[in-house]
């Protein structure tokens, strides 16, 4: 069994993804935490059960990637194009998905607490069985899937953002001294 460094695994993913998947199938644990995948294209990769905590997929193009049961805590998905990926049982606590296109994805039983979905396109994604979607951050520019693809108790129209917790700014009073 070959033991790769994180840098070698990134190169393997870039150049020979099928070899990565073969290697991954033999592993009990895969630690890819704090890895910068920014700007790369990945398709049909198996990241299931991996630790990707604090990694970055910013500006990536991801399709048919398996993130099931993966630790995606504080992962950066900003501006990523994520198509038909599986996030079943994934931990997305604090993940930043701002400005991402996350379409046709499965979020069954994924924990969305603190996930940032500002201006995220979630068209046609299945969020019906996602957990803590009400505890995520989103805005009026977040694109939600059809209502039947959202949890029953969720209302995307009542957007919440931390900026809503700020005090109203007092109007400036001009004085002539």
C-alpha cells in the first residue's frame, strides 16, 4: 500500500483521478484537511468518509463528487461550480458556499448549521432531509430549489444574515457651528 503526502494526493487528483479512487478504496481514513484545491476541476472523485476540514475548493468545478459522510467543516466552496455531488451525512458546519452554483446535489442528512449560502444557486438540489438548514446563513439572492425539495419547516423567503442583528445606524445630524 502506497502512502502519499497531501501534496502527492493533490497531484494524483489533478492528473490521475482514477488512481486516487483506487488508492482511496483501500484506506480506512483519508486526511485532506487544510488542503488548497482552488481552481481545479474534479469529476467522479470519492471523498466519502474523508476529513476535508478547512480545505478550499474555491473557484473549482466539481461534478459527480462523493462527499458522503465527509467532514467539510469550514470548507471554502466560494464561487465553485458543484454539479450532481453527493453530500449525504456530510458535516457542512461553517462551510462557505457564497456565490457557488450547487445544482442537482443531494444534501440528505447533511448538517448545514452555520453554512454560508449567500447568493448560492441551489437549483434542483435535494435539501428535504438536510439538518439545521434554518441555522444556515443566506440572503435574498440565494436561489432555492422548488418547495418540494426543501424541509417542510423551512422558509427561504425569511432570509437571515448576521447583518440583521446590527443596530440601525442613526441618521447623521448636521450642525452648523
